[in-house]
């Protein structure tokens, strides 16, 4: 049984690199597609937003001399490439998908609207929403918060490389301890870098809970959906 009816799954672009230093690792893509198919087969309506950091990060580019607006536009296009890759992997696994874009670029993807996304999910398609918000100066975390709120998701599942939220970066501080759950207010007061400030405040104000979990461990997504085990960290008001 699934604990949630409709979810927004936020995937990291960097995670798509797998063991590579750049681009898309086909094995990782296949693993993601298999996990998403598992929860789709349970009847969960799935919306997905993917970052583009495995190809290009606008903010990093701006630090190297790129115009920030053009850099962010390049990042938006990177998310479209990742979305098309995941869509192809899901179709190969036998799952119907629809790629929606925040910027008009037919026939690559259909232009995003809330109603188009919800209709597709209700018809059994996995909807991948690409291109961020369509505007510069916004991260894909903010894009995923926005889309999660718009499609009226029950929860945002933020798939990362770590198994939840810690008091400090566990990759740098071995003494860091993990939270099983935490409030938005505590995240803000502690200055924890779960998502950027805009994304965090949007979820708080619109009462959209988040579960931060390790997506790279195969089987975790299904466990989160089932709610049988304490996987990741729950963020709530």
C-alpha cells in the first residue's frame, strides 16, 4: 500500500552522473527508472523535477564570467536534457511519460500548465517538469517547490546522495547527527542548507511536507512511499 496518492519527486542532476565526472550514467538512469516504475505500479501519481548540475550550473557559470541570465538559461536547458533521458529510460521500462517544459520548445516537450500536468498524472502518466520555473535567478529546488504546490502533491520527496538532514555536512563532519524529523522553523533558525531559502519558505507557507532521503540506494523510494520504515528526514510545519 502507498502512503501518498500524489508526489513531487525532486532528483539531483549531479546524482545522474553516477560514477562519472560529467553527463548521464546509463546505469544510474536505469536504476532511477526501475524505482519510479515500482511506485507508479502501486498507483502513485508521480511528478518529477530534475536538476541540471551534471551538465551546467548557472550560478557556477556566473562565477566564471558567464552572464547570470544566460548561465541560468543554459542550466534550464540542461534540465530538459536530463528530463528527456529519464523519460526515455521510463518508456523503455514500460511506463508512459510526458515531458513538460517551462519554456516553449515544442516538439521537445509540451508547454507546462498545472492542469495539463494533473490530467496526465490522473491518466497514469509520469510527468517530468523541466526548465525550472522558466526564469533566471531561481534554482531547481525552488522550481520543484513551485511545481509540488501547483500540482497539489501530498509530499515532496527530495532524492539526494545522503540519507537525510544532519546537524552538519556528514561528508565533512563525522560527528554530525541525523534528524528523523525537523520543522521548517528549525531549519531556518539553524541555517541548514536543505534547500535554498526561497524554496524552503514556499514549502513552509503552503504546508508542503518534504522527505529528504538517499535516492541512490535502490529500494529506498519504495520504502519511503510505503512508510513502513524510517527512511530519510521528514520536514514539516
